[in-house]
């Protein structure tokens, strides 16, 4: 599948050949989609600018699960037929698997090019067939090796992750291992196909590592300077707009449980939220396209207007993203714990080398080590896994009908359903009008009210009618649709499919 497509660029000021390139405000961390060969060089030149040396260390993470080759300088990826134009949730793909898949993909492309007279057939994200005359064919690894001629300090590392689901604890560790030993000003670039979910997730992790470096290296040092307000460097004082809805503030029940379970959990959530906002859209202080926490809330608001099949998919995506947010907060707590160890519990050698007057340690950022892995941290806090598995689905998936309204409808249905049918429908819609008053006028609101009316009518049907309708729905003769249910309950009785 061709990676590029019309309207892939969502942001202003594009970098030629690299979709949705941007810098995270306050961090030397950059996010983008899969570049062309020319786009790689354009990005690296922009990141270095006139100040940072082109032979200096530059870290580039690729968070894609699918392997890439470059045909005439443009990226093409290998995907299963059912994942064309879909989210690339390919399962337990490791770096080694992805590297091996890339090598195999290159061999397949070479073979097909030879068999097809120097041409390759591919599809775009809309499954439109393409035929490309191949002038140049390279693997991603070959492209990176070519870039190292001009940028010898470039380190390209694959950390394949899913689109919606949380990265594995080992994925967090792989990013951290690569960043250990780098300086505060070392550029970190992270890409997926478009520069959306996976790359944004990676950027949040990289920024949290940079926060660890800042906290561990500079907070103790600042405290030794007379007249300096050390609280200015505190990263956990972030306050979200209290006017926002609780969902947009990330106050899910499972997150509240996490915050109360973790040591200093509220501070970890505050710091994580700050970084998530910096990696979000301009309205939350970022430069990006999507914001993890608010994306969950927006998906939840969309849930109630979807049909059943779409709801099943969206529900899984929402729970996956809550799982990811949960892990992000836990990872923040892990990083904060590591910073405290670096400042206060170093070896005698570290104290002698980097000790400060007040007893704290200020280790240069590029000399910082992590005392344990995130995998080990999660093993020590193994109860967190049960908390998130049991709690990520605990949302109010449907709006509750007011008790008085439900009692009224049930009474009307029980006394004489057919005679009261007109009033029943009127009262259902009157209730819906009140319940969905917060939604703006338009198709979404109409659809939400219609779905509510369909489900509510089904809920209050007399038992003899309900059994008949449920049987027809199960046989797929009708659907859970207001007019189809009404039709069956009025002139369609006795029809058994």
C-alpha cells in the first residue's frame, strides 16, 4: 500500500516530503509521518538548522508495525488485505520481526518487478490499484544507511506499536534505553505513517524522558542558587481548565483508582497531562492533530450516535485508549521515581562527583541511568494490570432515561400498548429532547435521539411483542430500528421471517 495519499497533510507549514512534521513546544522532540527519501533529508536539515551539528547524535524512532520499501523515493508498506486503509493493528510485532519482514518484503518486490517487466502493482488507501514503473527500489534500512553519510550521528530505531492499544512495558523500555546517554538538546524524531496516534504516543514517552532529565539534572542545582524560585522547575503543578467536562480532563473511574493507588499519583497525572497537552492540538498548547485524552472523550461522545456494529468497534478503541492513558500515567510515576533516586540516592562515587551543597546530586543529563526498567516497575506494581483490565470499560455507555419518564412509558405500554402507541412515541421523543439537549442541532443529534427512541421502545414492549421482535432481529429479518419495530408491532404481527 502506498503510504502517501491526498490530504495526508493536516497541518500548516508542511516540510516537503514529510507529512505533518512539527515540533513539540518546549522540547526538542519532533513528530511526523513516513517521509520520502528527500523528506528524510529535509527533516534532518530542519532539525539541525544552523546551530546543531549535522554529525551530532540524532535519535529517530519508527513506531510502525508494517514494513516499508521505497519505490522511486516514495514509501510503500506491506499490509494484510483487510488492513488496507485501516488502522494497522497487526498484533505482537517486535523489532526483529519487523526487520525480517522488511527484508522479505524487499525480496518480494524485487521478484514481482522482474516478473512484471520492471513494474510494481500496489494500491492506495482507498484500494485503488496503481502500477509503478520502478526506477529505484530500496529498503528503509538502505535509506537510513544512505542518510548516515551526511548525518553520521543518526540512530534509527524501530519500536513497533499498535495504533490504539497501549504500548507494552518493554516498548517504553526500548525507547528509554535508546535515550539514555543522550543530552537534553539531542533531537528526537518519531514517525508513523501519517504522524497521528502512534507517533504522538511515542512523542509523549520521549517528552516524559526529557522531563526526567530536567528534573534529575537541574532541580537540585537550582536549589543551590540564592534567590531562585525552585518551584518554577516543578513539572507536576499543571492545572487543567476546571470548566472542561470530566471526560476531557481524563477523570475516568479507572484513572481515579490509579491516582489513589500510586505514590504521589495526582502529581504523576498532572505531569502526564501537561505533556499530553503539549503533544495535542493548538487549543491545548500543542502543534499536533489529535490529543490523546480529549480523543477518548470525543470518541465517547460519538459512541451514542453510532449503529451497533460501529459502536462495538468504537467501544474497543475507547477502552484501548483509556488503557494507553492509564499506562502513560504509570510510566510518568516511574520516571518521577527514577528522578528522585538520581537526585537523592546515588552511590558514594556519584555523590563525590556530582554532589551539591544541600546533599542532593546533579548528574549531567547524558550521564543519567535508570535504576530499574519499566517492566520491573510494572512487576512490582502488578496490581495495576488488574485495575486497568477490570476498570477500562467502566464508562456510562448509554445515557440513563429519567426514572419518572421510564415509569410513565412502562405504564402506558402495560395498560394498552396499541391504544397508547401514539402517546408513547410522543413521550419517548419528548424525553429524548430533554436528555440530548446538550448536543448541538444537526444530524448527530437526530441520530442519537432516533437510536434512543428505537432502544427505548424495544425496552418497554409487552412481553408477547418483545419476544416476537427479538426473534426477528436474531434472524436478521428486521433490525433494531424504530420504524421496523413499529411496523412489526402494528401491521406485521404474526410474520415470523
